[in-house]
């Protein structure tokens, strides 16, 4: 005895499988971004530890208080510049991960929209008489979802642009700050 299949069941199963693959790809992308960020954090922590130990050694080797003050002043700006470079690197990891995620979402969104439209069309053809309003409601919900996605995508792009321009402004501003000169010792 042959089992009856619901209209569009195979197409829906295909959509579910495609969505599962998309979710897995996004999870892998998230893990790759987290790995890059973790490596960046470990490298920054290692460098900070090395620099701190070198600074302590230099301070302990100083012969007088003026040498310690001069050492502190000489370490300030390079430390700030390294912090700024670290912030740029973190922002770059986030921007690259976001860019790749948006690319994948855009790619899959177009495929899914076509598939859903085809499934709805098949369901509408085999739907009982009088169900046109339900099919139209589902189509309107899908159109609203597309509009919401477009708004969200624009917002993400604006946030990224603002973050990049703020980081560039801070970098520019800090590049223009004159370096502090060590205090002269009284003679």
C-alpha cells in the first residue's frame, strides 16, 4: 500500500536540510572568528607580559628616581599605540567575520526565498477551495520578513561603518598627539 504524501513535503524537507547546512556553516564561521580572537588575545597577553617584565627589570636597574620617571614616560606612548593596534585587530576580526556571515546569509536568503515561493505555489495549487486567504497571508508574512531582513542588514552595515570611522578618527587623533618629553633634571 502506497503512502500518501502531502503536497510540497519533499520541497519542505529540502528547505529544512538546506537551513540545517546554513546553520552549521554559520556555527563554523563563528568558531573560526572566536579562534582568531582567542589567538589575538593570547598573543596580546604574551606580549604584555614580556613588556611588563622588561619594564620591571629596567626599573630595577635604574640608578636614580629620575631614571625611573624617564622610563615611565618612555613606556607610555608605545603602550598606547600597542593598545590601539590591538583594538584595530579586534575590530578587523569582527568586521571580517561579519562580512563573511552577511555574504553567506545573502547567498542562502536568495535560494531559500525561491524555494519557499515554489513550495507556496505548489501548496496553493493543491490547496482546498477557499484557502486563498491563508496562502496570501503566508505570502504577506514572507514579504514582511524580507523587508525586516533588509532593514536589519542596512543597520548592521551602518554600525560597521560607524565603528570603522570611529576607530579611524581615534587613530588619526592619537597620531597627532605630540609625544611627551622626559622631564629635565635640575643641574
